[in-house]
C-alpha cells in the first residue's frame, strides 16, 4: 500500500447509485433529528433551490438590475425574471424568427461545448 501525501485526496469507491442511497439515508437521519418547524423550513429551502440559477453576467447588467430593483422596491430576482420573460416575447414565435433575430449577435465560439457566443454590445 502506498502512502498518500498530505494534499492528495482519496477517490470515491462508490458507484453513483450507492452514493445516492447513502445520501438519502443521511438526509432521512437529519430529518428525524429536526423539529417540525425545522423540517418545514428545510423543505421550503429545498424547493427554492430548484428555482435558482447561477449565470455569469456582465457586471454592468447586474448593477443595472440591482439599481432598478432598488428604485422600484422589488426583489432583484423578480425584476430579472420579468426582464427575461419580456426578452422571450421579443424573440418571436418560431425557431426561424429566433434565429433571424439572434444571427447578427452570434460569433463562432472557440469552446468545444458551444457553436457560438452572443455579443452583448
């Protein structure tokens, strides 16, 4: 057996199914130790997590959303959702309309993951 250096981590030997089962058991044990109020709050937080997104946005867009939300007295996330829904409306009703609208803003991507990048300028 080789000795591990302090910074070297051990790989998981569990398959994903077993890891999921162990995770569920750990969550069940955690739930049992909670009060009813804590369980409700935990469930609420878990449901809220499904609606969350983590996107990289230009700082100026983020600051504009924050400033407008503050001026209007609304949550930033609600303003962002409203702006996105309006943006969807402006993309047209069909795939062809959407492609025609987006085409001037597309440039080839060097990423193997995406065909294009969108210019925000």
